[in-house]
């Protein structure tokens, strides 16, 4: 059964710092991996989608990498800002379920201090 | 750009009552998924539909049912509500092709009292 783990569970950094969030998954047979942002009590905002055949995706200050063979993904946030404070979730879409049956990690709660 | 619309945004029900949550996918998205996120938990997949047919089923209780209609909107029906059903319920939609991005709605916060 696929399991997704995110480390650390919480992270606090000063504004302007570059940071890395980690995501690992136990079964490398995945279609894709998606990173989301969730503000408290709010919905999930899709940040980046990486297909299983891709190594990385970039969007603005965000860069996500995928190493399928080792079951790892990282989300790199450059020049962090207080507005980046949120919980970041990674989710995999694996061969065990249909498309859209995403398996989520428990998230990393990021706090960027001014 | 149009997003996934969920209604209502907030719902308060008493135990043993029934609730209906609605989801309107992004135009041209014919695949819809439902997720449940309990307090402090990660989202858990409940059920999905493709072209009005159930395509996959997750940890959805027997007290819950869902369907997708001809206009592709979906409804999640929840009966005999329990306190433990209090959660944020998300709907997501995507294009039918494999490996496409799932877009989530803002969720319906259900509180059972």
C-alpha cells in the first residue's frame, strides 16, 4: 500500500531564506506527483504537477524535483516571503488506483517570519 | 479562469440528519473526485466519477453515496450523520486524459452537532 511521508512536519524560517520541503513515497509505480498549498481551513491550491517521466517542474520561485526510483520529491522555494506561510502537501497518483485517487502526505506547515 | 465550485461552503447538521454537498467541475472536466479531510488530517479519497460512471471507490462509508449528473456536476449524499463526519469535504476535477492535473474546490466544511 502506498504511503507518502513529508519531512519536516513544520518549518519556521526568516523571510528571504531559500528552503526545501521533502516528500517520500514507498511505491515508485506512480503516474505523477502533485504539490499543493493549503491555507488554514481553506482549499487545496495546485502548485506543480510532475509526471513520472519528468525530473523537475518550475513555476516562479518554486521548483519541484522527482526521483521516482528512490521515491523522493522535493519542493524548493526561493527567497521565501511571509505570504508563503501555509501547509504544503504532496500527493501521488499511483497505479493502484484510478487517476485522481491521490494519496496525500500529512503536509509540512511552513511559517515565514518577517 | 473558472474553478471548481462547491456548495454550500459551510453546513451545520445534527446527528442522524442527512446532508447533500454539491460540486460543479471546471468546464470540459468530466472527471470528478471527492475527498474528506478531518481536523489536522490529510485528505482521504472517497470516490470518483468519469463520464457519469463511478470510476473508483476509496474509504467512503456505506452511509454516503454520490453520483455525477448529465451536466457533470456531482453530489455527495450523506445520511445518518455522525459526529465523526465533521470534516472539510473537497471536490476536485480534471480532464479525462491520464496524468492531468487535479484542481480542487474550496471545500464544504460540514459540522455535525
